[in-house]
């Protein structure tokens, strides 16, 4: 297992990827415009949401591997370890990243309710797979935050920025629910097909000639 790089604040991450820091507690980054970086395992002192647009290896999340593909959202909470073991190669990340420090949301409704966003937990090791429409909704939220950061900080900035983070996370809850409902329906379809395979098997002379259906036989019939 390689070295784990610890980044305690937003400025350190921005410096690593060659991006300007517009606000010490939050950053929205277009990763395609960042510096090329090496694979590394990192622990952040802040929340991070990555909209991945390229699959660059097996992403280790804690002690497990994270299930993600291109065009997915990955969520990280402070203190968690994620990344890919260093193989000596540099790569160009693509996608968008939202980083925000716990201090930004302290005392807000979002700060009080962060525990409700369970996709920040190690227990959820599956990324959020977005449709094109859902991806557009997430990018709109990120763009709204970017516009506030580039506008300059005033007395309304924090409220509007935190509101857009909360909106993004609430949409993510909806999209995760959609994902698991879809997954449940797919699993039901597979179970129905499996039942048909087994019933069809016992309607032939195969049980007498080759015995009970094997796991390999059923998997082959279901193309699994």
C-alpha cells in the first residue's frame, strides 16, 4: 500500500492541481484545466464531490474498491481515504470537482443535516451513475456556485453558495433513489429469467443425464 497524502484545506488541493483559490473554504474546479497529476491515495480535511468524466483506474475507497464509471458522482467526507496506488504515471483528470470545508456550513441547516446524506459514508461504495439530464442538473448547481465565487464575496454569498450545495446534494438523494429502484427492477428481471432457466432445465432429460443444473450452466444461460 502506497503513501497517503493528507490535504487539510482547500488551498492545498488547489495548489496541487494548479488552480487559483477564490475562497478559502470552497472551490469548484474544471479538472480538464488542471495540471497533470500522479495516481495517489489521499485523505481530505473537507467534503469533496467529483463528477468523473474519465475512468482512470481502480479507485480504492477505504479498504474497498469504489464502483464507478465515466459520468458518475463520487462523494467523500473529511478523513476518508480514497485514490489509486501510485504506478509512476501521470494522467490528465477530466470532469468537475466541488470541495467545501465543514467550516463553510457550520451553523447552517446544511451543516445540521449533513448526516442525512448517507452517500458520504464508507458504507456506500457505489458511485451515483447519472443520466444526461441528471448530469445537466448537477452541472447547473456547480455553475451557480462558480458564478458566486467569481462575482466576489458579499453578505449574500455564503447563503447562496450553501443553498446551491444543499440543492446539489438533495438532487443526488433523488438520483440515488432512482438508481436503486432501477437496480431492483433489473435484479427482479434476472430472477424471473433464472426461474425460467431452471424450470426449462427440469422439463428436459438433462437432470437424468447430467444431474442438477450447475452455477456455471445457469450463468451461461443468463449471460452473467
